[in-house]
C-alpha cells in the first residue's frame, strides 16, 4: 500500500498544467512533493480551447497523443466584410485535448514521485516557524498538511490570494464554451461587439466531427454564446446549437505580488496569461519552471523567506512583463473600437499588406505579441484610424515592470 505522507518539502495546490509542471520538476529534483487538487478526477470538461504554439509543444515536449490536430491558419471574421485569412506554410498551433493533457501532465509528475490528493480543497494557509501548514478539506474530512513551501497554482478566481495578502488580478474577463458537432477544417475567429463585446468568439475543430465554440466577452457570456451557437447552426457550420455550456475566467493583468514567505503563485492564479488571446498554458509552464528552479535554490540554502524567493518574481517578470503590458494596452485599445473601426482596422491590415507580410515573417507569433502590437499601432494609416484612442506604446526591447 502507498505510504501516506502528511509532510512535504513542497505542497502544490492545483493539478492543472502549471501545478503539475512545478510538481514534476521538483519531484524530479528529489523533493517530496504533494499535489492537492479539488476536483475528484482530471478527466472532466475543462473550459479551455487548448490552443498552444509549436514553440510551446517543442519546449515542453508535449506528446502527440494529447494533440487533437495542428492548424496552420485561421479565418478571421471582422464585424462586416469578408474574412481575412492568416496562413503559414507549416502548422504553427496545436489544438490540445485539454483533459488528456492535464491527465498526462499529472501522470508524469506522479512518475517522478509527486503524490496527488484528489477531491481535496485548500481552505487556508498558516505560516509557522518557517514552515507552512495547509488546511485542506478532503471529501468531508479536514486534513492538515505541512510543507517547507507552498505553490499556489489554483487557476482563475481564488479568493485565497487576497486572504494571503497577495492582492487580486487588476482586470479579468469571463469566457464560455461548448463542445459541438462540426465538419469545418479550419479555425475561425469572430470579432465585433455584437458577437463578443470587447473580445472575440471562435469555432475550433478538435477531434474528427467535433469542435469547440466559445468566446471571451466583457458581459453576458451565456447570452452571446447562445447567439453565436444559433448563428453558426443557421449557417450550417455546426450540427446542433443545443449544447452544454462551460464557463471560466481569465486574468488580464498579473498579481501585484507572486511570492511571500514560503510561498509562490504560478500560472493563471498569478495572472501569467496573454492579454490579447487569454491563452495561459504556455506562460504558466514557463513560470512553473522558473518557480521550481527558484525553490530548488531556496530549499538547498534552507532560506524560503519572501526575500529569498524574490528571484522568481524578477525572473518571470523579466521574461513576460513587456508582453503582458503591451498586450494589455493593445487589448484596451481594441476594446475602445466600435464595430465600424474594427472592420476598418481589418481592411487596413489587408490593404497595407501587413497581414501578408506578417504571415510570412517570424514576427507573427502565437505567443509573443508585443512587437507586432507596437508595429501595427505605429503604422501611419492605422494610427490615423485609431487617433482618438492612441495609447503610449514602448518600442524598447528590454522588459520593464509588469503593469
Ligand atoms: C474559455 C477559455 C478558453 C481558453 N482557451 C485557451 C487556449 O486556447 N490556450 C491557452 O493557452 N489557454 C486558454 N485558456 C486559459 C487556460 O485555460 C488557463 O490559462 C490554464 O488552464 C492555466 O493553467 P493553470 O494550471 O495555471 O490553472 P488551471 O488549469 O485553472 O488549474 C488550476 C487547478 O487548481 C484547482 N484548484 C482551484 N482551487 C483549488 C483549491 N482551493 N484547492 C485545490 N485545488 C484547487 C482547479 O480545480 C484546477 O484543476 C482559456 C480559458 C478560458 C476561460
């Protein structure tokens, strides 16, 4: 029978991609790692489309077995006018089977030695004599787990962070999604305030005959998703609009603080998400590795004070702060456009050749948007179109502090 340990080097809270990545890394380094996950299993529906770049797949060796398919292009539908086609020569984006990905990531961490406790909800954290005690509710029982450090990787909307004095994400958006039957072959993205106020909607083919219809929107997600499903049904793009909806949220700004004494916050819980697309898997994995390396140094030195863990905060902000800041400014600029202006922007992107040029250039990345945003906003005609809402964009390559 497996040994039940109530005391760990590191307690990881959340068995999503970020939590399992930290657990895998630390267990592989020889630490005793416990993962606490509030869901009873990892094979349920997840409100996430699962799009990640080839860069992410390669860097983290995501196996083909959890990839539904690859996409090399997408059709972008402005509020009016014909769709704009973005196409690359080689497939750039993988559509992950999100539930299979979570399971395989957890299995990998378990194989490395991490212990998972499912159906266990973290209720509170107490600091005592350089250690942390986690109060966990497990299927009606209260457990007390001890750790030298705790990693919070609980995804979107954890009240715990505020309670721990780490603040809350400065801005967020809610999303909704449904699994549908569809035969479309290409990713479609829909823009306009009548479709998804402030953001966009999508239809993404996944496994044969199936797809995901979803949106991120500033308000009324159920209403707008229903409307989108109905219109896609009427257009014959999906078989039936009578489907179950899932809901989730995405932070658009990082937490003010992502570390404390004996504590790090990683992934979507920390706001490590692309504000342009709402994608958080890749940035979460990047930051999970940074967290594991920082913890390794701190555990070795036996100094887990907030000060000793500052390297985590510095390193992830150095890597991502400019992306998060410029992405957020680009997002806010977009949100200020009315549908006519959005259509005009799309028209300009095509007529000025920006789309075609970007399609061929390495600059058009699924993950790194800061340079493209700066470039598009700096384009003369574009600036004229947007002159009433032009925002201050930095052209500097170096990272600043996160917004
Ligand atoms: C509609 C929608 C579409 C999206 N599409 C994409 C996409 O295409 N590509 C992309 O990269 N990102 C996408 N995202 C974002 C992506 O889902 C997240 O960024 C990603 O899942 C973050 O991983 P994580 O491990 O940080 O958090 P999560 O995946 O949210 O995992 C957190 C885990 O912690 C557990 N947990 C929470 N609280 C507790 C607690 N108190 N105790 C114990 N366990 C707890 C949860 O059950 C969960 O399993 C989308 C989000 C939405 C809402």
